[in-house]
């Protein structure tokens, strides 16, 4: 199982709409609004690393109100 965490910065006031949209994406298993340097923390899972990368690149990062992301990928076998 490939797991990634995506830290998201979004436009001010758009957090709720971005969270709602993230929850509709296949593979997104958790979404949390957070305080600090980032606005949202998202956990993404997939059976294959390539599918995980595609979900992050082509679905999550393309959401209109997202300004920037930081992706942390889990190391297989160290979970």
C-alpha cells in the first residue's frame, strides 16, 4: 500500500470548499483543517505508487483554490 500526506495552502476563506472537494477524490482517506504553516492535511492511499502520484498531481494539485502543496511519501516496509 502506497501512502502519501499532502500539506496544502489554499486561498483565504476557501478551506471548507477545498476540504469538500478533496473528500470526493478516490484514494483520499483523511482530510483535516489544521493550524500553522499549512491549511489542510490530506492522507492519500493507493495500491500502487504511480496511482498515488497521479492522484496528487492531476486531481489534488489541480483544485482551483489550492495555492501550493507539500507531499510526504511513506516508505514501503516502514509503516
